[in-house]
C-alpha cells in the first residue's frame, strides 16, 4: 500500500465524505468481495440505513450500520 507523501491532491482537495469501518465491517466486506468479485471492484453505498455493497448482479448486501463520526476539527 502506498502512503501519502504530502504531494498531490490530498491536503488541498475538499472532503466529500468520511467513512468509519470496524474490523467486523471490513471482514463482512472481504467475505462479499471474495464470494462475488471476479477480481474487479464492488460498489459501496452509504445510506441512512447503513453501509451496503452491491454484488455484480446489483443485489445489495448489508455491511454495517452508519454511525456519527467523531469531529476532526481543530
């Protein structure tokens, strides 16, 4: 995995959304990815009802709940 170096768009680009995952949510996502992906990518949806992943056939699978994220403002 590449680490940001301070160069490029990260510091100056506007934040669109921040997502907080638990280890259990990442495990759920990995299980779905291994079971449904052919090495490509999966779409993730952030909804009021939670975080969902869409299978290649378009079926939504629940990954975990959305929670209020902590503030990072100074």
